[in-house]
């Protein structure tokens, strides 16, 4: 029998799935607010600041009811700082992709994160890919190329909102995949809540320094949008963390693909946009690739556990 890890809690698969679905719905609604806030002329730096600033008090309140701030004690502040800067960059790129692209296209490109994560895990962590996951990565890349429609983007000289948006969204997906590698390393010694806490706290430093240069007066409606952005961001963070505490990654990760359904619905309802034809073709390839990678990771995890207990 293996010893329990410090952060193990009783598993509840249905609860984990429900929280992951809640996170995806909240994420789609949060990106609706990102687009509305940009349309109101509010600078993206201010959006990022309030996105993080409202999360932090909630994390502090949670810690005070679960043993105190000592839960966030760390000996890896430098690693947290590096993760925070990467996370801030990735968040800015993801916000930018949502601003320049219709929601469904931006979301579909972001669903390619597991594909890039497999590649980076092989490069930086030396993880073996194998022909099965390698084939899934190739299929996923084909899906990404279909959604990006590089012929149209290149012919426009990367000009215009759509061409620029595809590049920004793709950069956001790549950065998010790099962050997953960093978080995987941090998770060896840090709890999920501690990782979120230090990300929120450290990222507020550069955002707070930049805020006075971009902040403007807001109407009550604009303040409501910013407050909603922060609250939904907090719900996303808490739900994602809670889902991973209640169920394994391989169980909850497939729920991420529900975000495409939410983004299609939100894009149509709030902005009157529907996915391009290329999205309908490329999205199934990306989703199939991601689901296979998740299933393969689950099987490998079971095999490793059998080897440990043998």
C-alpha cells in the first residue's frame, strides 16, 4: 500500500467533473466580459489587474479558514516568480486572442494546449512520446492548421484583426503549454492553492506599477464589468483547483472541450457570430487528439502505479 501524499483528499469523480464543467462555463463568460471591456475602451493591463486583484482576497480568506497563511509557505519563490511572469504573459495573449478573434476560433486554438504540452514535455522533461501520442500530435496539428487557415492569414500579410488574432491566440496556446510544464514541476512540492496564490500575488506587482499609466475613470456599468471579470476569474481558479483535488487529470480534462460549446453559444448570443467553416472541420481533429492524449496519459499512469505496487 502506498503512502498518501500531503495534498491527497478523498476522491469524488462526479464532483470533480461538475467543478471542471463549472470552470469551463465561467471561463467562457469571463471571456465575454473581456471582449465587452475592450469594446468599452478599457486597457488590457487594467483588465488583467482586476482579474488578479479580486482573486487574491478570496485565496487569503480560504487559507484563513483552513489553517492560516502558512499553507502558502514556500521555499521556491524564484520558481513561483518565473511561473507568474509566464502566466501573466500567457493570460495577456489569451485575452488578446479573444479580443481579436470570434470566441469559437480563439477557444478552438486554445484547445491545442495538450498537443504543445506533449511536445514540450518531450523536449524539456525528456518524456517519451511514442508513436501513438506522436500520431495524435500530428492529427492535432492538422486540426490547428485547418482552424488557422494559414493561406488566408499569409495572403493578408498577417494584417487585420483576424490575421493578428490567430498569431496571438496561437502564441497564447504555446505559452499556456509551457506553463503546464512549469506547474508540473512546481506541483512536486507545492499545493495547487499555493501555486495559484503566488501567481496572483506576484503578478500584481508589475500590473500595479503599470496601472496608473493606463487607468481611466469608469462608469458604474464599466466597474460592474471589471468586478464581474475578477469574480469569474476567481470562480475559474477555485473550480479548476477543486476539480483536480477531487478527481484525476485524465477524468476531468475531457470536460475542457465543453468550453467550445459554451464559446459558440456565447459568441452567437452576445456578439452574433458563429464559427467559420474551418473551425467546424479543424475542431474535431484537435478534440480527438486531445482526448486520445488524455486517455493515453491515464493508461500510462495506471501502468506506473502497477509497477510501483508490484
